[in-house]
């Protein structure tokens, strides 16, 4: 993992994505969920039940190592090659997201550019 990627993965809004991941999936990757073994993911986000202190506890316990294992990261050309295989198998609509922009303005402009590079490479590969 590059130093730049590690910084992005430590940003608060990026770390908040762990709230969307069910505990069972984190276990499959060798991690305990910061909000417990029964956490089902995004449907469990309820501010009335989980106060701000719960979110903060989750952020403190989330690590860039978890995210590098749970979320795919790659260069735009690698993403395009991977998606080409799915398209050849029948995929017709895909959405590429680059969460780098959520790590702050420092990464936002490059985030949109990387998505565009991947889309352009997909178009080149599949016509």
C-alpha cells in the first residue's frame, strides 16, 4: 500500500464506510467489526440506537489495513481490464467510484480524473 493510499484510507469519511460492512464479511477477511459481531451493515445505522460515541468508537478502531483488504484499489487501467472481463461475461452497466475525493480537497480533482481514465480505457478495450 502506498503512503498516499494509506492517508486516503485514514480520512474520517472513508473510515465511516466500515459502518456499511456487515460483521460476517469483516470476519471472512480476518477482522472483528468495531461495532460487534452482530453488526449487519448499513441497515443497522440508526442514530437513535447508535449514538455519536458509537460512530467515533468505530472510526478509532477502523484501520487502513482493513480497508485495503475489504475494498479493491487499483490503477485506472487495471480497473478497466478487470471490468472488461465482466463485460465479456454479460455486464452491461457498471459504476466506477473513486472515494479519494472523500479524503479531502487535496485528492478530489484527481479522483474524478482517475474515474474518467478508467472509463476511457474501458471504452477503448470494448469498443
